[in-house]
């Protein structure tokens, strides 16, 4: 969570760039998994961030190579 003298903090979710097997993890696959979870249950990790942390308007999902921004 980045929160430094601002009214709208930004949550950052850092995902691994590689699996322990050495295979690269595409952030699109992580996003698709979260999207399916939302369609099935009505919630996911991003929704939880937006609801749980008061004043959070943005969530950044990144693996330090690719970035998704949720508002």
C-alpha cells in the first residue's frame, strides 16, 4: 500500500514473474484467473482490496514487467 500524505492510497499487488519451475508467468493468465473467480463468486483479490482498504480507489497488479490498473 502506497500512502504518503495523500487522500487516495494506491494498493499494489506484486505477482511473481516466474514459477519455481523457471517457467514465466504471464500476468494475463493471473488476470484471467481473477476474472473467472469474480464471475464464479462475485469477488476476487482486487475487489477485496477496493472494498477493504478505506479510500483505496486504485489497485495496481504487476509482476514488475507487465501492469494492470484497476479503478
